[in-house]
C-alpha cells in the first residue's frame, strides 16, 4: 500500500473514532444520569402521603387534619402544598425537610369545580403534579388520601394515568367519596361509576383501599348518599389486594367535617401512616 494512502487511512480511522465518540458522549451521559436516578429512587426511604381535596376546596383543605396529626404524633411532618393551574403550570408553597421520610403533600387545582368533566381534567392535572414530584423527590412508593371528589380524582388517575414500574401506591383512603354522585340507589349507575367499573382492571393489585363513609342518619353525610360512597366496592373490591369499608357516625360526621373527624384521624394513624419512631429532624428546609 502506498505510504500516502496508508497515512490517510489512519487519519480517516482516527477521525471516525473521534466522531463516534463525540456522537456517543451525550448517550453515555444520559445513560449515566438515568442509572443514577434509578438507583437513587430504588434506595429512597421517602414514602409521602399525598392528599387531594374535594370540589371547591383548596390546597389548604387539610390544614386542621394535618395539625392534629402532627400534634398527636409528637413530631411534625413536613407540609408541601401544590396547585396545578389550568395552563398546566405548577405552583408550590411550603417545603420538605431533609430526612423527613413521610412528608405530607397536598395537591389542589385552580379549577376545583364539581362534575365528571372536571374530575377528568383534575386527574390529568394531578398526573402532571405527580410526575413533577416524583422527579424532584425520587420516592419509590406513596400513600394516598382523597376527600370527597378527591377520591374520585384518585380513582380516575389510577385507571388512566398511573402506569409506573418504579413507583408503587401502597394505600389509598377515600373519605366520603361519591362514586355514584348523588344517586341514592346502586341500581342506577351514573356514567362515571360505569366508566370506573369498566376500567377497574387497571387498579394496582397490590393496593390496599380504605373507603370511609360518613353518616348523620345512616342515609347520608348531609351531602353524599351512603349508597353512593358504598359504590366504591364495585370498583376496588376483588381487584385491589384489600378493600375495607368503614362507617363513621356521631359528631363531625357531616361531609365537610369529615377531614377533622377524630375517628378518621385515628384511622389515618392506624392504616396509612408509618408507626411513630423517634427520629432526629433537621431544621433546614429544602424545596
């Protein structure tokens, strides 16, 4: 082979290798970043409790409940409040402390109106918020609490948006959720309930569900008919790993009072929250 041809062949080979390296470098960086994120999520000890309020309620809806839980448990869970706006923008208030493995997160919506069409929109907005939270805090599991329509939003979300192998939902508690809207008889199923039942196979099979029903007179909680709240069994029972229905009566059993009801606070401690353990908290906040 002539010397010049050999020389140019070597130069071409070196240039090709350099070019391949330049092209491959972004992929290598992406793979390294992705592997690091997967490892971080896998090793995470954080298991947040994520609340969704009902219609017409804001991200402040659970303030009283959270204050009572923090006072009773002798330690304060961090509180992060999230609002998803109609243009998909997310705004935050509050923070999560370092080493707080069970922070409280409340996700509310700028459009917090009632109605099936709005519940569909809110489930989509919750999905946007959830993905942002999962990316930022890298948790691998969470617990869920939904009051009133918040339980419907969670159901819609689980059936239509939650499809992740890297994050599991461990427990869901719905409080006074009208799965059949204002219907007082289960013989007439609304379109929403029919859709929920149709899509129920998408509910995670490892999920434990607690459906809390409030009654003032054993017929309703002042707003939601007991039969409507009971309709949750047609969605979750036999699909989720566990489905438990609990009826709360007496003081503070009216629909809007349920989040502050002492019996429900006890149930949240018993079924949703981790067992209270002594732990050193840091005062530094992160967001």
